[in-house]
C-alpha cells in the first residue's frame, strides 16, 4: 500500500513543479466560467420570461386600449409604435383603425400578428397566446356588460377587471422543476468536466510517455514492488490529479460564483471520484499507445475538446441534436456532466447519480484493463 501511495504522490509532485499548471488548472478555467457564464446567463424558466411585442395601434377607441392593457398583464413587454415600421422587428401586432367600431357593431375585424423569420419560437408562442387571452377576456367582459344592459365603456370594463376574483388559478411545476441549465450553473460543472479531461489527458499521458522513454518502468520493475502496485499507483496518481482539478473548480464555483452543489456533498464527491478515475484510465492508455510527445499533446487536446463539445460543456445538451445526445450518453464527459446537473441544477440527491456512477465505473474498468494489458506487455 505504501508503494502505491508513493507512486501516486509522485504524479502530484510532477504537476506541482510545473508552473504552467497554475494557469491551466486555475486561471484559464476561472476566466472561462466568468465570461461564458455571463454570456449565457439568461432565464429559460417560462414562468419568468418576458417576450417582446411591438404594437401598432391604429384604433382610437376604447377596445384597442383595453386589448393592449390585457396583453401587458400577461408578462409581455409591449412597445407602442407611433408608425408601422418598414421592416418587421422581431414581432408586431397591428390593430386596425376601426377595431372598436367594428367589434361594437358586431362586424368582422382582423388583428394582424407578424413575426420576423428566424425569431425565437418560444417568445413568439408566448406573445400569440397573450394576444388570444386578451381579446377572449375582452369579449367575455363585453358579453357580461351586454347581459346586464350596461354600456361598453372603459370604466365598466375596468370595473370588471378590478373586482375580486371568485376563482383563482395558481400554476406551478408538477414534480421536479427542470429547466435548461444556464449561466454559472451550466458553466461551472461544464468547465470542471472539460478541464479535468484536458489536464489528465495531457499530464497523465505525458508522465507515462516520459517514463517509457526514460526506461523508468524497467527500473521500477526491479525495485521491491510488484506489477499491480505500479498499475494501481499510476491509476491512483491520475485520479488524484483529476480530483485536484475538480476540487479547485468546485471551491472557485462556490466562493466566487455562488454555485450551490445540491443537498448531498457526498454525491458530488462520489461522482467526482468516479469521473476522475474514468478519465485517468483513458489518459494513461493514451500515454501507452502514443509514442510522440507532440502527437500526444495534439490528440489529448482534440479529444478533450471534442468530447466536451459533444457532451454539452459548450452549450446545453438539451438544445443539441439527438445523435449528439446519444453519443454523449456513452462518454465519461457526458455521463459526468449529466450527473452534475442532476445535483446542481435540479437539486436531486445521491439516488439520482447511481446510474452515472455505474457507467463511469464501467468505463474505468475497461480502460484500466487496457492500460494494464499494455503495461504488462511492455515490461515483459
């Protein structure tokens, strides 16, 4: 056990002596979290989102104004336009000149809802729904006034709106509230995953490569340690490097960016441990397979970046195509990031990451076996 620990700690000493490791493990990830966390810090909760709607009201009557007031009550940002723009900006509602007259005379009238091609579909649906709800309420108020033989005036319409409601409908999410992670809640776990892979692939791979080229493995073999102590020491060393990177970014995420890691720190620790072990086994295998330092660096960077992009580290996986989602479910980066979101974004506990942990353990065993096979083959 002492030999395993000695070999593992040697990996940490090597990365500790490298001054550039501070840049890659602390400064660059923190900068990524700050810039991209602010760039993509928007609210995807439909109960709090506000859609823009330009309104060109050509009607001078009371019903046009009442219609607009009803739209504003639906959490829609209404921009009153003095004239019809030559080009549609996002979405516009056009109220015809004789809207009040035609409605009161029970004549057919038409509201025009125009949207710009390529505009946000969710906001378009919210604005259209607000328009429909507003004129349905307006018609209902007019029916009530007519049934009471009251005149249709703005005061009477407002009186109906201002009276105490007999029935109130409170809407809320059923079950667990799940929205697409954004801002720091997206970027902290995403950069934990991306930079942990990048650091382990590069450092763990290069340590194995340097030891192969320097003949250190052969010298260790004749030392009073057996093969499995060497194997476990290297695997533990790579895992410790990953855990060190994760620990740094977890602390930065909490103290600097205020990210809450969910109700179970034990779950975060277990997920981090199995993710670091899975990536360490892959990084050590790369070091055994690749014999050129430049080629190893290139492969490590490309592999880490590609896996990060596919797994949702650059953008939420929820907006990715289905083929990307399926591939991510087999990658250690995608599995770990999904687990982190269960804990951080959705506030779930240990039971939510049992499946991700089992998947990461399977990947760890697979690549650890490949690494052990290559190591044993080389030392024979």
